[in-house]
C-alpha cells in the first residue's frame, strides 16, 4: 500500500488531516484512507480508517513531513502492516 495524497483542511473539521491510500476500499471506487486530528492516539483525539475520494474537497495538498509527529506515526503503522 502507498499514499496517493495527504490533505489538510486547515482545521475546518475535527478530522483535519486525510491520507488517501492507493487501495480501493469499496465497490464505488473510493480509496482506503485515514482521517485524523493532530493527536490521533489521544483519548480526546481522532483517528479513523475510512474510504474517500481523492481531491481538493479534502483540503490543501501537503507533504508527509508537514503532518504532526503522531499523524506520521499512524501513517507509518499503516504502511508497515
């Protein structure tokens, strides 16, 4: 599995960051994705796998290095499994 894109909606929603992977996640052609807040492992944070269509509706494109450290950790966990 590889990342297709990483998006940041600037904090418009609690799941600010969305990482879209290259695997199809459902019969509608949506991709597997990880949506998360800046602290996905915290009890008050948010980190959930879902499906999503890539695109600007998820926010601005960012680089992996622009993700907060805990978000990078969550993505690395996905990519290593």
